[in-house]
């Protein structure tokens, strides 16, 4: 065997001249290079996709805000309180209201007892007695507030806050006094504290709710 024959060749190949036979390089290094390039490309694609998703979400939020502002321009222009306060209502004082108390029930002394209580609450009391024949024993509910068509509606509200379930009617009278005709279902006046709370709500109505967009 020649000294130029590579070891392990078993003499099968003989080298002649001064050149060694060409041996192919292992392919392992090539595979590693391809694997590294593939990993870099995959990471680049993942990063690009993440950026696209972020842009989509940001754009969606801006578009939603723009749509909300378009649908509800008032709310978008004024992001302050949800609703403006309702104007206060001027109510007459009880002393400015003259009340005639009439009893349309069989209960004796009812008109006087109710008239005395209303007087304690500041109302001006006029006539007190039995109801006229048109109403006597003919009022099944708690009572009727009877007045002139020109009577201030706020006066009805102030007197109506003192008892629950009364109805309003008008007649041909000229004065501003109001008749309180007590009916069969009447039990007692509302507690003064409850009446005062009802009057406070009437004087200061709750603000109107803002439109929902």
C-alpha cells in the first residue's frame, strides 16, 4: 500500500500522483445554518403579526370612540355631569292657601279634627262642617280637592301632599279657596314629616336622566 493511500481505504483506492482524492464535506453544518435562518424568519413573522394586532386593536378603540361621539355629540362635547339640575319650583306657603274642610262620611267630628291639624301645619282654615248634599255620603275614596279652574295648580299640590289618594275637581267658584271633602276611605292625614319630604321633592325635582348613547 502506498503511503499516500488514506488509512481505512483498505487498498481499494490507490492514489497516484501528488493529489489526494476529493472527499465530500459533512452536511451537518448546512442543516444547522438552515435551521438558524428558519428560526430568525419565524421570529420576524411573529413580531410583525403582533404589531398588526396592536394596530387593529388601537384602531378599533379609536373608531368606537369616534362612533360614540357621532351618535351622542352632546355627551362627547360636554363630559361633565350626566344631567343638568332641574329648575326649582316655587310653591305657595301653606298660609297662602285657604282650605274649607267638609265631612262626607258618617264619622262625627272628622272635619273639625282634620281642620285643626291642617291649621297646626300652617294652612288657613275657612269653613268646617258637613259636606254639601251633592257630596254627602257620595265620596267613596279618601277625599276630593274642589276649587276654581283658575286656582293655582301648585296650591293643589301643597294641600294634596297632606293626604294620599285625593282627586281634583273644579266648580264655578270665583275665589282661590279649596274645599277638602273627606270621603269614606279617609283614615288620617299623612305624617307631617312625610308631607314635608313630598313638598321638598316637588320644590326641587330630580334632574332628568341623560340620554344613553
